[in-house]
C-alpha cells in the first residue's frame, strides 16, 4: 500500500481546508483561468515561445481540476452526510481486503478507513465518475439524471439550464484529449474553438452535477452536524 500517497493527499486537502466545503469553487478557479487562457490562445494573445506549453496546460489543468473536484466532493459527502446514508455504499466503493500486517500499518500511520476509500477511486474518465456518484443517487445514472434535470434562474425565470448528450460528449472528449496529450503527445498545434467548446461543456457538466449532488447531500445531512458546518 502506498501510504505516502495517502498522507500526501491528506496534506493537500489541508491546503484547501478553508474551502473544503466548496469543491466547486476550487474547481472553478482553475477552470476559469483555463478558459480565459484558451480564448487568448485562439486570439493570438499568447507569446509564440510559450504557445505549445500553454495549450497543453489548458487541457491537462482542466482535467486535473475536474478530478480534484470529484475527489473533494466524495470527501465532502463523507463529512456532511449521515453515516447511515453512505456506509452501505462503502463495500461497493472499496472492495480491497487487507491482511493483519497491512491493518497494523494503517493503524500506525493513523489512516482513517474513509481515506482509503477516497484515495482508491479514479476519476480519470466520465464512466468512473458516473459509477461512483450514481451510488449516492439510489443507483440512478448520474449523467442520465442530470440530462433529465432543469434549473431555472431565480433572477431571470425565462433562463433555463439543461444538459444534453453533446455536453456529456464534450466532457468525454476532454478526458480523451488529456489522455492523448499525456501518453501519446504530438508536437502540433491542436487547440481549436471546438476543443475550447468541449472544455466549456465539461465545466457545465461539473456545475450541473454539483447542483444535483449538493441537493442529495442536503437531503441526507448528518443530524449531528452543527448548523453552518
């Protein structure tokens, strides 16, 4: 077991502790920078010597922010929701078994079992995100549920937010492009308006799933939590 990674993940969460209850805010800060950089890149506002680095960073940083968002959201569910709500899901989330020596090491490193569950998840594609978070929606498909959802703006009731197959495909294509850039890069310019649109769709899917997951969490809040926590 890679205890160092688990402990490092704990330290990284501590750096975000002031905003740990706002995973989407953490995500959007990076996402907004990436979208802005992408727009400037397409407008020719990036110095040529840095252009290749910037366009790669836009995609890789966006996907990294998505992964961090969903990991933080899973941790947030464990902290905010009633144990009676999430404990039945744990066996489905984490199937690894441990021998006595591993259990001794877990104890020695003061690792909480929920840290093992969180660290054991991979959010490197849309399918894995769906698999994990659908468990908290009574096994309803996360993305299908989002595509059936509509949100009306309070200040502009005529504005309705909806999600489509195209939005989901934008998320999937963004993950696929990041994988290609990391594992099979080509030294060519690739960032286009279509790819930037995919990034926007990916962020839109994150925002929509955040609205849905927050509603689920409020419905299953731990009654022992103090108001405001």
